[in-house]
């Protein structure tokens, strides 16, 4: 039995949650053949899955948002790239249909490109979407800026409408374009605190608060870095590729310490709202200092989830870019407990649902 799992390369969050489900699939059905199709680095996937657990094919079927950094997006550049993708839609769909048939794929999972779902329907096999938003919903905010956005939204919506099922994750939009929807709980599992090991690796002081700077990129200039360096009562951590050479900022290679373990070892997180970091903070019960994201429709949904499920403080992005963290750090320890908690176990539930369709 073969599953082709298509994963968006828009940030690492799609890959993290897909790997959570893939691990659950292989725990239940160890002999399953998993083919991951993505533009995410193979090394990133290999770091989260057992050796030999999957086959990898590099390909991309969505663009996501072109980002200037982890907070700011480039909407015109996104349109140019996604428009070209949509122009190649039929050729891509035909190629994937042939790929699925030639490799005897019995189920397609997509987080959350639409073209593989169209190919699955054309090949006569079930296609399951996994996500908390869809790209037609994200892009619908921009339809007044350029007429081409309407065509882009239509292409994605038509593809999603051909799915057999959407496994809808927490922190979600309505996603009414999908014909059948099942909600699943939180996918993430807690990390393991490895503070002593990280202190030995980096020379960080274990007796002061540790703060994880969870960004893929962050445009800090020398002024900002010096401001952070003056916060002598804290140790700060990044995960490669983000790295600076400063006495109280330490870069961790995820091949040495898994990201979830880095987060579990820290006392608080500074980040932008994203599905993965919200999930990890919720399951590890870590407070979050968050900056607003510009030009991204998901932001209000995620901010509402932060207020429901996490201890939190908002830091204006202007302060974040200046490295002006002191006020937010002073406030986060006084932040109240969240009013709600999230159920977990979504990885196993999603895996069981996929396997049920695979066997039908």
C-alpha cells in the first residue's frame, strides 16, 4: 500500500505537522510505503522521521506566500509566481496523474496544494486534504488588487472541491470549499527538556530565563543585536539557519537537538503567529510573545487562537525589529493562564482516517 504525501514548502509548519501524521501512520502500519513530494529540504524531513521511513521526490505544487522575512510578505511577487503555477495547472495535473498510476499509489494526502487532489481524482484514488486554511481563502483577500487573483482563487477552489475529505486542524478558517470536512484535535506532542545538554553545547547559563527566538529569518541590524545583547539577565536561542554571533544568543542545529526539544527547554518563545509554533507552545505549555504579521489573512484567526489557548504578550513589530524586548519580557511572566485548553491526539486520529480510506 502506497501513500503519496504532498507537503507545501511555505514555512516549516506544514512539514512538521505532516511528519506528525506520517509517524502515526507508520506506527500503525509499519510496512506502509510513504512517498513525500515537497520542496522542503529532505534533511529537514529526515530529521523528523526514522531512517528509511520515506521516499522523497522534490517538487512543488503551491507557492504559499513569498516572504521578505518571517513576518512580512511580498504580495506582488507572490502573484507573479502563483499565476505561473496556475498557467501550468493542466500539465502538472496530467504529470501527477501519470506518476500516481505508475507508482500504484492508493491514497493522496495534501497539506495543502490543490493540484495533487485533482490528479488523485483523475486517477480514481482518494485524495485527502490536511490543513487549517486553504490557499483560495488566503488569496481571496487580494482579489481587489489585481484581477488575476480571482483566477488564482478559482483554480485552487476547483482543485480542493475534488478532494474526498478534509481533515481540518485547529486554528482553522471555515474552509467551506471542501465537500466533506472532519475536525481533528492538536497534532503536536510535547518535546523533551534538554537544558543541561544545550548549556553544554552553547555555554548558555542554565540559571537564567531562556527565550527561544522562533523565526526562520529576522532582519536584525547591529543596533537591534546590541539591544538584545544588553539584556544580560536572559539567554536567547535560535535554530539554524537563523544565527548570530553574540554572547547571549546561541544557535542550535536541529540535527543536534530537535526543535520541539529546544522549545521544551526554554521558558518562553518570541515568534510570529503560525500554526506550528502555536501548536508547540500549546502542547508544551510555553508562553508566547508574538509580533503581528502583515498582509497574511491567517493572522486574525491565529491571534484569536493565541488569546484562547496560550499565555501571551503582543510585541509591536517595530519594537521587535529594534530588538526592544525588555518590556515584553517583563510582562510575559505576569500573563494570565489561557481560558481554554486543546485536546491532543490528532496525529493518530488523522492516520486512522487515512488508513480507513486506503483500505476501502
